[in-house]
C-alpha cells in the first residue's frame, strides 16, 4: 500500500508543531532513526509490509537527501535488515533530491599594498 500525499503532509505538520528544543536527540544518523522506527514498529506487532510503509512515510515526509538515504541503506543492509528494505530505500533514493553543492567563493581577495 503506497503512502499518500495526505499522509506525508499530515506527518510534516505534526513534526513542525513540535518544539525541537524539548527533544532528546539521541538518534543522530538516518540509519539509526530508520532502524529505531523498524524496532519500535516490530515491538508493536507491525508486519514487514507495515514497517516498510512507515519507513517510506518517514523518508518522504522529511525530504531526505539522496546521499543520506543511500548511506542509511548501506548501513542497514550490513546490519541484516533485509533485501526488501534495501530495495525500498534504493527506490526512494532515486526519487530524492541531490544534496546541493557547497558554495565556494574562492580565496579571499588580496588588496594591493598602499
């Protein structure tokens, strides 16, 4: 069952309503966040289809960069999270935006001595 645009918008609004100053940011990487989401959904009895749906909802609603998704996929595959998760994250990474290149202004201008 694919994630709808309404579900993505609803999760974004809920996230924006939270005060990030009150959040304990123990989970730092995208792989940690996705891994915890899978762990939590398993503990609540979600099957694999529902777990993958939640991962898709998370990735789409947070506008992750392509590189972040691919790094998370590589880590989670090495940890044994399975082929279906790898295929989902690969598909989502293909659709995700590239991280913009950093702006480089070059060396500082040199002033002529007076």
